[in-house]
C-alpha cells in the first residue's frame, strides 16, 4: 500500500525557518507530481507548491520567494523549505502526490509560527 509520510513540522518563531519532508513509501513507481498544501482552522485546504518529476515547479503567489519546493526522485521524496515564516503560515501541512493518475495525501504535519 502506497503511503505519503510527512515530517519536519513544529513550533517556530516568526521569521524562522522549517523544512518539511515527505516520502512516498510502498511504491516502486515515481509520482509524476508531488506537492504541498496547507489547511488552517476554519479555512479550506489551499495549494502551496508542486513539482513534476522533471523538476518544473509551481507556487501560489503568497509563498513565492519564501518557500522552495524540491524533490529527490530516487528516494521518492519531496521537500518544502519554508523561510521568513509568519504567524499566518500556521496550519496543518499536507503532502500530495499524483501516482498512476490517482491523488494521494499524507496525514499532515502541524506547523505553528509564534509572533
């Protein structure tokens, strides 16, 4: 069974950095697209960034210049480097992958940014 497992969340002060990691375990195939979403309390889940297996990246405007997505295709991992964090970045962050045309989701990792 294919699973996405996130790690790297936590508590950080405003202006700080965190690096999230996600691994697609249980599959011999490489996801075509991997990305990150987040959901704050009372809000809908929002897209943050994605990257194809070829390295093409896409970002939502609100995180451009602060967040950087990267992938290690051999390890089936995707990362999100988050810099200059703000209290409004507080949310549960979810890894997403497209594998065989089907979307997969991780269980989420909490990121809390204190002011």
